[in-house]
C-alpha cells in the first residue's frame, strides 16, 4: 500500500461577509482548504476537481507550489467556476448561505489518473455526492481509508445520493448540526447512534469552538478546540480539519482508533490557524514550526493526571 492522498472537492470563488470584513470572489472551496492542510505533512497528494475559464492560474499555482498534483483538475471552456457566498452573525457561529452557484460542477464527471486511482487515502471533500460516488467507482482497489465530508446544502438537496455515498466510506466528518440534519434528531449524540445503526464505522463530530469528537463502536474521544482571542473568518475550518486529519493518517499509515486521536489533535490545530485570517490567507503562510508550537500548547492544555481521592 502507498500513502498517496486523493482529495476530491470544490475549487471555488467565495464571497464572505463577517461583522468585521468582507472579501469578494477570493480563493475558496473545500479542496483548496483541505489540500493546503494536507500539504503540511509532505505526503504525495492530488486534487480532483473542476473549474471554469474564469478561475485564475495563480490559484492553481498555490497548489503546485506545495507539490499538489493538479493534473486531474478539469478546466471547462466557456463555463464559470463554482461560487459560494455567505454571511456570518456577530457571534461568528451562525452563518447564512446567501448564494450557491454550481456552475461548472453541474455536469462534471471526474476522471481519475492511473497514478491516483490506487491511492490509499481518499478524502471526499464537501462536494456533490454524485461526484463523490463517481470517484469511488473509478478506484482500482479498496483504499485504506475513505473520509467523507459534506454540508447542509447537499443534505437538503441530494439526500438519497448522499446516503448512498455514506454507505461506502469509513469515516464521516460532519458538524453537530449536520449530523442532526442527516438523521432528523435534535441531539447530536442521538444522531451519532442513528448513524452508527446505519453502518457508519467512524464518525467525527465537529463542534467548532467547542472542539470535536470521534466515535467508533462503543468508544469515543474528545479534543477541545484551541482557545483563540480573535476569530476573523470560520469559512473552511471544517475542510482544513478534514485535510489535516487525513494528512496525518496518510503520513503515519496507522488507521487504528488510537492513532485517529492524534490525527484529531492535528486537525484541530490546523483548523485553529485557518480562522485567524479571511479565506485561505492564513494557510498560505503557515509553517510546520508554527503547527508544532501550537500542537505542544494543545498538549499542555489537555494532559494531566487525575488524582482520585
């Protein structure tokens, strides 16, 4: 087996409004955030996606500079790139999607190269589940690990296809709100139980500033989010989390529950950097030294011996 990572997701334009700033048509999309996070681990990685003629070559160069293979990114002549716009409330936890334009993604059929059809680690990023399924159909062997991420847009608009995709993966990573939307439950722990009953092997629940939880059979694990004095923009934090998680798993090659705990810590650490600047801006300047310093800080915050009296 190899440690190649295949990241599937949108390369997009985002327009983001927060109480403090607004940025229009910046580099966004799940694949950008995830691939930039995975690149921290120096594993062989490729992105599968589609863009229109309006997508700047400079955005693609950001990935190639980090040795991300973009040969499976299709550029559709005459088409526009996937576009998303959203507005955040004052508390930065609540977000309203103002507009989603699928554009080039609407009729997109992914084509995997022979180099990555046998990748051992697959991240099905936040994308139309039809495309996620088409990617799985082209794999030449069963990967070591398939992680799927999604969002309310696909949960609401393509529930049958999403349900089919979820049945074919190893790890589902969603927010507590998305888990509830998937199952019709109002409590995320009950939502986890229902997803497990459907056969989902591992479930990661992302709770934003309240951390994340990993569930497998009767085992669970919690890691807090790093406390931050300022949050500029939460967009892409979940995608960064997913990229950090699978990047660590591919780097180590150990898919045990115990190792996933470490991956969760790395994922949370990388997501904490993402929210410090607008869009992908902070990820573009991130160094391995910064990641390690913050990871050690997380370790100091959370490790202690409980004295039983």
